C-alpha cells in the first residue's frame, strides 16, 4: 500500500481540496422550465419577482421562446 492509503486528506469539516481548503458542494443551477444545467451564454438566474426567496433559473432557449416558469415557493408564473 502506498503513502496516504488512497484517501483524500480530511479536516474537521470533512474532505479537503487540493489546497487543503474545505471542499464545498455547490448545487448546480438548472433552468426552472426545462431542467437543463445553466452554464452557457444567455443563461441567467434571478430571485422570484413575486416572493423574492426562490431562485429562478432560465436557459437561453427557454428565455428566447418565452417558455413559462413557475416559482416553487409562491406559485408565481412568468414568461
């Protein structure tokens, strides 16, 4: 068995990244209408215009085609 035993170093809060910093899991933003991941040009994310608490994700295609979205928190429907 080699040095380190094949396990990533661990700190008090869990696994450490390449610079010995805690690794943070990030939720991938997705389009609220179609579910695609948001990573391209023209994609956007914003807080619900009605309740201001839920993040609404919109990909470029759904924005361009005015596909409706619905806030999971308050039920607001937008273009």
